C-alpha cells in the first residue's frame, strides 16, 4: 500500500519519535542525490584526457544524472503510490550503486552517459520517497525538518569532493567511481528505516477529527465507520493526480523553478575545472566545493528555523524569492573572480545563498499544494525541471569551449536566478491578492445569504 497522507491526517503527524530516524535517512539520501552530480566533477579532467573530449561533453554526465533524477518524478510518484516508499527506495539504492560501478568499466563517453542514466534513476527512486516520508512524519516542525534534511547536500558535498580527489590520486577515476558505487549502497540502509505510519494510527487520527462530535461513544461503531471511510479514500486515490495543475500557485512555482534550474547548478559543476585552468592546485580546487558545503551546512538548518517563525511562514514564497535573488547576485558579482582568494569569497557567499534556496524549495511546494497532493505535485515539478537541467550545464560548457571565457557562465547563471526571483515575487503577490479578493467575495455572498430579509 502506498504512503498516502490525507490533508486532515497531517495534524496527527508524530513530529518526532521515529520521525527523527526517518529524517536521518532523508539527510543521507538528499546528500547523495544533490552532492554526487557535483562531486564527481573532480574526475572530469581525467575523463577528458582519456576519452579526448571537451567541457561540454563531461558536463553532460552531471547533467544527465540530475535530469533523470528530476525527470523520473512522475514515474516515481506512481511507483510510490502503488508499492510504497520502502520497496521503491531499496530498488533505487541498488540501481544508483550499480550505475556507478558499471561506469568504472566504461570505454567511451557514450557509455558513461548510459551509466549516468542508471545512477540518476536510482537516486530518483530514493530522493522523492524520502521527502514524502518526511512530510508524513512532520507537520508543525516541517520547516525545520526540511532544513535539516536539506543540509545533507552540503555535508556530503564537503566530504565527497576532497574524497573524490584523494581517490583520483590513489586509484584513478575508474577506481574512484567504483568505490563511490559501493558508498551508494548506504541508500538501501536508509530505505530500511523508512517505516510507514501504521494504517490504524492514520485511521484513528482521521476519525477522531471527523466523528468527534458526530457519533456517540458506542464501542466499535466509530472504528467500523472509520474503516469504511478511509478505505474508500485510499482506493479512490489516483496514482498520479494531474488535477494539481489547476492550482495557479503551483503553475507560478513550476515556471520559477524551471528558470532556477537553468542556472542553479552551473557554477558548482564547472567551478573545479575553472579553478584548475586558473592555475589553482588540484586539491585546492576540489576544496572549493568543500567551502561551499561547509557554509551550506549551517545555512540550511538556520534558514529552516527562520522559515518556521510565525511571521515568516505565511510569507514563505517571498522569503524564497529573496534567496533566489541573493544567489543570482552572488554569481553576477563574482564573475570576474580569478585568483584563489576571490574564488574562496565567492564560495562562501554562494554556499549561504545556495543553502537558503535548498532549504526552502520543497517547503514552499508543500505549502502550496499540501501534503496530500505533494507526491503528485513533486513528480510533475521534477519532470519540468529535468528539461532545464538538460539545457543548463551543457550550454554553459559549450560557451566555455567556444569562447574560452568562464565569466559568461556566471552572468548567465546569475541572470537566470534573478529573473526567477522577480517572477516568483510578482506571481505570488498577484496570486495572494487575487485569492484574498476571492475569499472576500465568498464571505460577502455568504453574509448576504444568511442575513434576514427585510
């Protein structure tokens, strides 16, 4: 049975207990999903040398992993609603590990692309179900939980990048990918701890809210009625609910995220190669990603706590817009950084702004569609983002190959983030005002209907 949390059940989320173990598993899954495509960039120089290819060719490896991670969203939603989170995640862990291990035996760049598809699919089957489980276990503490889970990305990035450089020096890029594949088997361990909420518990929570004042306290009667009501709701649930696309707030969010993903990952994917081309030693270049990770570690939980404040949570979309604009300005202002000191400063500000974006993106989505529609909405959002991921990093790599100028990609990425932030601000403002006007009209009509006739 799939993990389906009714909107009325969310108030009964444990907000703790085993949820903290689920949070730890989500932390690890998020770390691998977001950090791995960037961390393997330390192998790109060696791959370019062995397969005689350019920046845009190797950028496709990370881009394909991210694209499949996002593009498999609808398929993952259907599988989760059909089989449940835990079995899907176990299969995903095996696929992610197998993809990296097979990649270590490839003989050309095309074969690397194919193994990237396998790894990306495996990460997708872990990432989305872990977020769904997190949403079912947390409600009041959900912004904090999302912030802590999102911190897995910088923690793993700060570890996997220097670890990858060390493995590259000791075993070559093939040995590094092989060992990375072994590490990805930990995704299966995370899947094992994703214990679904007991069905009876969910029924009891829903029934206590629906029938508290409707039924007399007769033994057995409440349970029988609840059994029937909940079973009907579960059987009627669609494997992939396209009706969420009628939500105007979701459409605004999808457009903004498409623009965001075009430039969000570009600096981190090409940063190491850029630093190496500027004469920075290889280990120091790899350490730049660790700097981003170290700052990001503190940025995400802190941003999650701020997002949970009463005066910020209702205005989450504006807070998210601020994070996007901040990240875009960081890219634009750092476009001319060429020495190592300038790159370190860029990484510090980028880590802060990038952490804010990572901590808020799924919390904003949950706030728009609610937990009951989150699975379907997330799958559709990730599918749209997959198109942007396929365009962003490879196009940036093409610009570098053609013009031999990294400055252009920082302007491009920063401009896209700023555009997305402005769009989300304007869209949210219009949508919220329109919703308030509609609610006011409905209230006025209700008052007129119940008022005594003169």
